[in-house]
């Protein structure tokens, strides 16, 4: 299933949609240690906790454009920074990196403390800590949520053979999820920004020592957020998709759907459960492979948010393909490989006994995207794609390369200086 971009109604509405961003950040002390104060944003609906009590998640409302979503995130960041600068217990910062600062062992990582009816959230986090280890849960990133505009979906539905609009939406988003999973390596490669660690993440005695691991995005690499098995999902229908996830829960490989660590998720409107997804259908898609960009006070460039929308639109221009089990496994291998730092060590598998160096594969895809968007006579769209191409033509424009150059001498101390700088900028 794809969009017919020759259809005037589809072209008219293709840039419309709904956007949302979720940004995780660790709260840290002025000395670069993990904060041990309670979550200071209780009652704030757009400021939650993730795994740790000190891992703040900023969640925008539903926005009508990439720019509006970014501005909402900026406003939330400013609000959070101001609160942290004025804590009675002493000021704190939002750590601007996906990789954590100093880590004083697993006891230094306080699991989010939920009380009363929400205590199950704490119990679930204890389960994750036992299964995966607390350190892995310190990785922070950004999730991009998107839905196509109702007018665009209606234009596509009119020319489909689906009986209902929801059936059409479900089929369309299932196809999109396949394609995002297949090409998730491209987003990992273009947005990776975490090539440096503090040694304490691995060994306590190496605290204060900057460590390089040939990883541009550890959270997306083989040491990051992945299950201990390769999930194979069914995309034939929404029911079979949900049942394929439920099958892993029944066998005990997953405790619940949230434990499926995958580059993309399909979500219903409102509370995200498999039951609601099956009952009410797909409302939007979530991309989960974005690093925090420490080169930006807000943690992400607006150009990257804009590109993600174009990436999804472009994928919906491609013909429908099967996504066989071996291809799903290959897609995950590609995403993990794209998380490496040294480009020469990254090869993207294209099929049986076929692979390309990552730069070649990325250039091929971005060139195809540029040709696709050029047909609409909108130079701004072409420039959004070219912004990503520049990262390939000029390697020093890769975020990971810039971050490594700036922070490989003294990652945490220099990182704290950066966090303090951003606090001054945003806390005015």
C-alpha cells in the first residue's frame, strides 16, 4: 500500500499531519553525578519519569507541524530548566547526552518511585532492572510521533478497496511500520550523537576517564535497547500484528508490550495498550531511534524533525514489499551496524549476499528522496533532504564526529559545562 502522489488531493494535503515529541533526559548534580532527589515535576502532565526517578521525560502535546512540536519541546525544556535551577536542595541540570555521566554502580540508579494505584509501574521497572541491568536503562533519547492528516487519509481511502476508513488506516500504518523498520538504519546513522562514555559506565575504577567504543549511538547498538531475541512480527493485518506481539508475552519472552524494544511502534489514540490497539485501530506511528543531540540546547534540530516527516512520506511512495522473517532480522542487524562510529566498518545488507558501505547506501536513498520531492516544485523540501546529504558529503557534519571532537578529552566535566551553558540560555 502506498500513496498515489499524482492524485491532486493527496498532493494538496501531503504536508499536513499531527506531530509529537518525547524527550528523555537524566537529572544531574552540578558535579556530574546522578541526582537522588525526588521527581520535581509532580502534577505536570507533560513532565513524566521514565525508568529512573531522575530520568525526566518531556512530552509535547499534539502539534500541527514539525515546527510547532519543536517549539513545544523548547518551552517544556525551559520550564524544566527553570525548576531545576531553583530547587531548595540545590540546583540541578538536564544532562544533554544520551550516554550517562558518572555512575557510582547500580545502587546509584534509583528506580522511578510510583505510589498507590501506579505502584505497578515501579514493579515493572524492577523487573527490567533484574533482566537487563540498570545501566542500560540510563540511555536517553527522543521519540517522534506522527499521524497523517485526516484529509490526506480520506483522499487515499477514496481510491482504496477497503470497506472502512479504519481498516484503510490500519493497513496503511502497518505497511509504513514495515518500511520504517527496514530503513531504520538510515535514521540511526544520520542522527547518532553519542560516541563518548565515562568509564564508570563499564568499570567503577575508570570513573573520570573518557572511553571510546567505536559506537556513534550506543543505545541503538548491540549494547543498547534490544530484546534478548529477534522478534518476528506479522504485518498481514492489525489482528495478526497484535497477536504476534502477544505470542511473546504468552511465552514469557516479554512481560508486556512495552518491553518490545523495536525501532518503531504503532499506537492507538489515548492509553497505549495492545487491547486498545486491536479494538480502536492505529492512530499514529512512533519512531524510537533518535539520540539526544548535545549540540542543540533542546536536544534535537528542527531540520531533523522536518526530515522525519519527509522520510515517512517518501516511504509511502515506495511499492509494497513483503517483510519476511529473514528480512526483519536483517533490518535489526542493519540498525545495530549503523550505530557504529567508524563508517568503514558499517555495511548495510540489502538482501541475500548483497551489501553496501553505509555511506553508499545512505547516498542512494537520500538521492532518491531528493528526486521524489523535487517533483513538487517546493525547494524547501529539497533543502531539508540536502541538509542530511551534507552529513555524508562533509563527514565533520555528522553529529557523532562533532561530539567526539568536542568531548573526548573530559566528557563529564565538559558535559557539565555544556549543561550549565544551556541552563543559562534556557533559564532566562
